[in-house]
């Protein structure tokens, strides 16, 4: 039964913490897709992308397949 004067709806708040880039995790460190094809630097995971901090190359999640 809703409280008097209320609609009975539950209000939910979502707090998002800032995304911090982190090296892509992998069981096999020799996996070629984790390294930049331009400069051979290890790519950094950022949301749905793998990004090279050295030269700016990126691989989006749509490019994985």
C-alpha cells in the first residue's frame, strides 16, 4: 500500500565513478591484439576500446570480430 500522497514508486540513484584506463587483462600476455600494430606499445583498455597511449591508434569493440 503506497504512503499517503505518494505514488509508491521507488527512486533509484546511479552513481558512476570516473573511468580510469587500465592495461587490458589477458591470460596470455603474448596475444598480438593487445599490442599496437603501429608502434608495438601495449594497448590500454578504455570502456569498449583498446587505445595506444603512445601513437593514438585505437581498436573499438566492433573491430574485435
